C-alpha cells in the first residue's frame, strides 16, 4: 500500500485510498478540469474538498502542497519511476495526466504542441479574462461606479470568444477534429462565462453559434457531467 503520510496535507485530508491519485479541489472552472480529465481517462482517484468558505486554501496543510494557494492540486502515489508526485496548476496537471495515460493528447510531436498551444491560450487569456469579467459583472465589481475596468475585461473576453468561434467554425473541437485536453481546459471557463457569470449577452455570445454548439456537446459528455460536480 502506498504511504502518503510524509505529505503534510494528508493530516488535514486523510487518504482513505492511498493507492489512488489524490485530488484537492472545488467545482470551479479551474478546479473541475482535473476531475473531468480523471473521469475521461478512467484513472481511480480520491477527491478532497478544499472549502473556500473555511479558507482551506490558505491553511498550512494546503500550502504545503501548493504555495500559490490555488486549486486544483494532486498527489499521484504512482508517479514517474514509481515515486509519489505532487503537482499544482491545472494546465500542468492536464499535461501530466495526458502523458501518463497516453490519452487526449496526440502522440506525434507536432500534434502534441498544437494541442498544448490551445491549453496555453486558455491559461494565458481565457482564464484570467473571464475570471476578472466575472468579478466585475456578477460579484463586488458590479457595484463600482466606474465601468471602465469591467468594459476592459468584457472587450478582451469578446475578442477571445471570437478567436474560438473562428477555430470552432473550422474544426469539431478546440485543437482540431479530436477531443483533447485543450477542450477540458477551455470549456469549463466557457461554461462559467455563460451559465455561472451570466455574461453571455455582455460579450455577444449569441454571435458565436459554433462556440455555443461545441459547449453543448462538451456538457453532454458523461465524464464532464460527473467531473463538474467533483468534489461534491
């Protein structure tokens, strides 16, 4: 049986199944990426809820795994060379799990980097822009009299949405004809923009039918439907 006791985080979140990959997360656009990926590839895992309401993400136990106090984070008891591996950052986790399983990423170098570029597109653009827009549109930012910050993020989110519309008008999925980790990176944020932040009208989502159609297909996948609720 795998021994994870030397990871301080297991004191706060004990592993009931230490032989399985341990996931520390919440169902947010970033948090669900790892859960959806794990469901898609069928790798056994144990999920632990990092409760923002209890400030779990700033606890010494969680910071011992991710000093950047963000979700998701994982411990794989069966990492490279059979040694446990701890990882944070959703993009790094997606790449690791794709390479570990040999799934949802092309095996040829050119195809692999083509997918990775779209993962980076989400990490560098969609995530930060949609997240800031959500703050100014739905949360405390909506009370600011000065709307220039909100409009700045709305304009850039609108531009990014049209980049995706162009791409999805030519291909079935974000990185081409095959479903990949690029889709798992992008679509949870699109779902958040449209359904959680309710900012679709603000960014002109009605003008992006290919994006909305692809999002609907993504949301019908059984692994996605399960992953969006993890950890319950």
